[in-house]
């Protein structure tokens, strides 16, 4: 039945999409020297937790299980539990023996099933240690696990179920890094182009037959490949390459290293932070009404220019990029590629952009409608204008080492700093900080006291 509901919903969206395609929009690239960040915003962040020395947090996951419980995946391959007040001593799950970590490798992402409260399923993306772990050394593994039936603070390590393995043994970098369920209920997976500079020697990003340098979209509630132990999922019927040349799993192409992406919880728009080479870091954007596949341009373009220019100096002699010229910042360009809505010059500081979230929470009105993002190397958090996603400004500096943002079930935002080993929450400066982060369900918003300041417009 859920497949029929999805088909009906997608059919309506597709019909609306035909009327939604508009003329190219203009985007903006920012070059160094960048404007100074404002001072005084640091008190609008509070540290919720700090993991131990040697541990690197990669995400902060709200399972929406009617408790204040959060999961903290660590790069080494362990997942810790935050109770709402402290980190528990026991791990939720330890798959360190399966994970090769170091550099850009490790346990990179975690996503809970939309029906996690009922089925206990969650999904991990990690780089494989090689046999007996799934895949060869360095391959990308998407694997499902199940929460313990008797203890919600523990997962069942014997429940491992391979969803997908992607060959990625040639290089240790450009693994992509994120998992997220879209508003359609499908699992989206970002993958890097396979490593090395200029997408060499294989040139995956512009090849629709390759799963690398892409955003993938799969249905984890089915299995179209019962004879393949490394492919346990179904293909959504409306994926753009179904029945056409290209891999059926592919949703978008032309990505270099899309380490973090997110969906706007209000309208389904997609934002991708794609790490650049030596010229530009970029935020890519696909409105929910934009038909797939979108080609985000790499390796033909970096930022709003050819990747053959500047410090990147990529050789584009293979012919796959002919016609993709020009320096106008447009999405889409006249040749059909999609430039980023925002980009930042790599020479001058930006070097590892981290996509974030568009704020749709209730407790920090100053962020309302703004998309927040950062750069792990440059250490700045920026945010867009709420009405114009191509206009942005620095919100806070001194944040080197940000590896991810996080969004809870209320739409409130958090900052995961892998270098500082912290998870911080964003708030409005009130003395109690992010008091909502400890809420688990009903009767925890001061309803009985009549303190309406803490009522939420969203049911926990």
C-alpha cells in the first residue's frame, strides 16, 4: 500500500513540475578576502556534550522515539548514546572491526528509518575494512541494523543487513558521506567521485552508469535483487534513469565530494554541500519541483566556471564537457548544467564546505527560513537571507572542525565539531539554552504550568 501512496504523491508532484520549470536563476560566488564575521553570536550556541579524547563525532541523530535520546556516531565505528543530560558509558553499537577510518574514511553517516519507533531500523554508511566485512578494503557500505527488542539504548550487532556496497577501493578520499530519508520516504545516499584530482582516471561524476559522484535514491522497503547479497533494495519507479541508459539508482549526477546534504522539512527542497578542488566550494540546490536528473556540473564546472581554469587546472580533453562553458552563475546554465546557488573561493581559506539545514524550528526566530552551513577548514558558519538563498553572510567565526549540522524532530539545529569533539545547539540566548533538547514527548513543554513561551508548534 505504501508504494501506491508514493506513486500517487509523485504523480501529483510530476504534474505540478511541468508548470514549475522557470528561466535560469542567478547565483552568487564569494571571493576572498571574506567579510569579517560579526562578534557576539557565540553565546547563542551551547555545548551539549563532549566526547572523549580520541573520539571524533560525525553526526547527532534524533531517532524521534519519544525520548530525549540521541545517537552520536563516531568516526572510528562506534555509536554513543546521549541520554538528554549525559553520554552513556555503554555504546549503542560498535562496528569498529568492520570500519577503516583515517583521513576521509570511517563511519560517516547514520539515518533512522521513518518508522524507527515501530521497527527499530537504522542505516549506516561506512568505509569497509574488507573481508570479513562487506566489500573490499575502502568500499562504501550501506548497512541496516536493528535496535534491541529489550533495551532501546543498545542495538543488536547480529542484525547487520547489507543494503548496498559501492566499489571505492582506488582512493581513500571523496567518499561523499551522508544518508537521509527524503520527504518521499526513500533513502538518499551521496557518493564522491572516487578520489584523486579532476575525477581521474575514471571520470565517474559525468558517467550516469557509475554510482560515484552522484546522489542515489533507493527504496529500502523492497528488494529488486534477491540473488545479489550486496544489493538489497528496490528501485523507485520514477528514478530518472529507469528504462534509459544509466544506473537505475542515480537521482543526480556531476558531484565531486558531496559530504553533507539535507532536505527542507517544509517544502522538500534539496541542499548539497559539495567540496571543491582548488577553486571553489559550493552549495548546490534542487527545488522539490525540479525534475530529475539534475547535473551539478563536476568535472566540467567548478563553481560558476570551467574546472580547467585556475588552480584546479583540470584537463577536459575527453570530450564529455564540450559546450559547457561560460562564467555566468546560473541554475541551470544554457547548456543544461546546474551551477551552485552559492560558492566560496578555495584560495583564501574555504577548503571543505559542510552543508547544513534550512532552519524551520520555532525557538530561534532570528534563523527562521535561513539555510545555515559552514566550512570545516575556514571555521565560519554562514547563513542565507530567509527570502533569497543566493545572499548569505557570516554568522559566527572560530568554528574550525565542523563535520556536520544536525536537525531534531522539532526542526532545531545543532553543530557537530569533530575536532573540538563537541555537539553544540543553537538557541536565542535565553539563560536555559536549548531546554527543548531534553524533551522526550508530551508533558515536557511546561503546558501544565501555563508557561506558553516553551510551547512548541510541532508535536514531539
